[in-house]
């Protein structure tokens, strides 16, 4: 089932910290997975992200970059690099709030899982096997086409307080749609980069 | 983002994560305050501009940290605000205002800002090429006059109005650039790959002025909606034209036409520009 666990090499980050990402739809056991996080089960140290709150690959990658950079510089604000990825998606400094908005909930249907190889024991194989065993859902490729089918733009705009921006509605001509989506995406990336700037 | 100044010559270790990166950092420009590199960000196929503000060893460490942090944040905030408003500027892709020093380096740290890469020639290059072209035309026709053929005049007027409109959209959003020169305006071609690099030095061909004006280098930018600040921004641009592009200067009026049409508050700012011209950029502190 985890055939499409993707290992991503982010430019500038140390290659020793490989990033593994998998996207699932029709997830049946979100509440079980969330319980593992709440009980701080060490085997379930993942970033479990509600995929509806994600608008593109770049959106997630920028949050991962920020979290891994903060991890490397030893200035995490949350428990570990995986919780920091969920927190990094948020434009605010409220960690609990960031988990409510971007993290897995009991009703999450589409789930994005991120695992950073913080120890050498974490490999593509070990992550793929563990996820295949515990995530009940269908694995789909982590690409912009698949993500855009899942994204809830209204919720994303609300979370980033970008309500005044035009919505990338599907009904519009393709050119205008692409431009508006691009502007929303760049505004989101800026919000992630600037989070916590006082 | 082409500037003709020589690339950095001194060896310098950038702050992490760029201290140990395997992705190339191509030096583009080195100023007194910052180093600019071309690199990729988030994916190996996304070009990006990396601006590093290195620490300055001659400053007291605490002051140095505060100044660097405040300046990189100021720049990032202005850019972020403008992107949200839909103004043509490079978007912020990544930022670290904390002052991380590279562990194995020379002790030098710095703050960094990664921006969207903007492709295309800067307005200075376009105008220099155009002025050479006009000069060649004049020589070929054996005339000594400074006259510009009608269609060429129309073309450059169009570019000037686009520049005015871009500055207007910036001021409308409440941001002052602080260093408007023709080197800080990029003409981004509408279609990628439409740039005419191979014909760069060909004086027989008039350079393309098709494209969108994108403003870059917000290192001296600030947020203000005062007519005085807006007028000084325009005045600095006017002086830049006067000193760098003598044959284009007669067309500067078109920048102000484009500016006037771009937002409601343009009128008062242009009125103020007349005062600024009389006295120069700095306000008199007498009285």
C-alpha cells in the first residue's frame, strides 16, 4: 500500500536528514493514528497533516524546510521536528491551534504523512513498512494534481487570514485560475517564512 | 537580476544551512550590506535568489545582531505585504532572521532571505541597449540630430508608463522602495525564454520592451503612505534617469503619467514632487 512513499531531497538541507512523504485518501483509522500521537507513542513520531489544509507540494516543502532548519539550529518550539512541521504550517505562534487547524483530526479523510530521518535507523524501507501496517487508506502520489483535488481553499484562506485574495475557483478560465492560485500560494509561503517575526 | 558589478572575491562562509550545502550558490552581486546568490529552493528545479546579510565584525555583536535582524525582517515584511496585494515583486520563499554562525567557518554568521527568482534584464540594460540603438540609427542616417523616430519613441514611452504604474502600485500598497534606480527594475518577459540574450550587443536591433516590470531589492524599503516619502521615491528615480540614461530622460515625464493613472493618491504625491525637486532629497532642518 505504501508504494508511493516518496523520499525528498530538499536543496540545502543535509542529505543525512532525508524526508519521507506519503499521501493517503479514504483514511479509515484517523482517530487511532491521532490517539497514538496524543499518547506520545514513540513509534508514531510522524507529522500527520490534514491534506485538505495543504494547497501544493511547495506549501508542505516550505513548512518542512523551516522545521528542519530550526531543528538543525536547535531552536524547536515544539516537542520534536515532526510536531514542528505541523506547527510550521501555521501562520501563528499558537502550537495547540496549529495542530487543531493543520494536524490530523478524527474526521480526517485525506492524510499527508511526513517523516524526517533523524536517526540512521529510519529508512525508506522501515517507514514504508510501518505505514503500510498502520495506515488504513489508499496511497496516492504526492503531486500537485492529487493535492488540488483534496485542498479546501476556503479553509486554507481562512487559516492564513487571506480572505481578501481572490479564490482560485475551478470555474474560471485556466490562466486566471493559475495566477490566483500562484498568488495565494506565494502569500502562504511568505506567511510560513515570517511566522514569529516580531 | 543581472548587475554588472564583479562577483564576490573574498572567501566567506555563509550561515547554515548554506554553509554545508551541496546545491550550488552562484554569486550574483555583493554589496556593502548583503551578498546575493542564485540557487534553487524547495525543489532542484525552482530557481531562487538568496540574499545573505553577513555579520559585520567591526560592530558590537549585540548591535550587529539587532541591526541585521531588523533590516532583513523589514525587507521580508515589505515583500510579503506587496505579494499579498498583488504587486509585482519577488515573493518571500524562506527566511531566517536569527543570527546563526557557521560552526566550522570563520565565525561569521548572518541572516538570510530566499526570494523568488525573477528572470529578465534590468531596465538599465534595456535602456542602455536602446540608447545605443538610437545612436546607431542616427549615425546610419548621417544626421546629427538627437531625434528619436516616432515608433521608437512610442515604444520607450510605453515602457516608461509601465515603470510609473509599477511604482504607483507599490505606493498604493503603502510601501516606499527607498532606492529606485533602473537597476532595481526588471523587465520580465511575458513568455519564458523570450529574452534576447544572443542579441544583447546587436545595435541594429531595438531591444524588446514587452513584459512586466518587477521591482527588486527592498533592502532600503519602508512602510509609509506620506506624500513626502512617495515624492522622494519618485525624485530618486528621476535623478537616476538623469544621470544614467541621458537620451531617455526626455521621456521621464511618461513615468509620471503612468504613475498618476495608477492610484488615487498619486496627484498629491506628484504635487509634492515639485517641492522636492526645488530643494533636493533631504528636507532642510533649518527653522
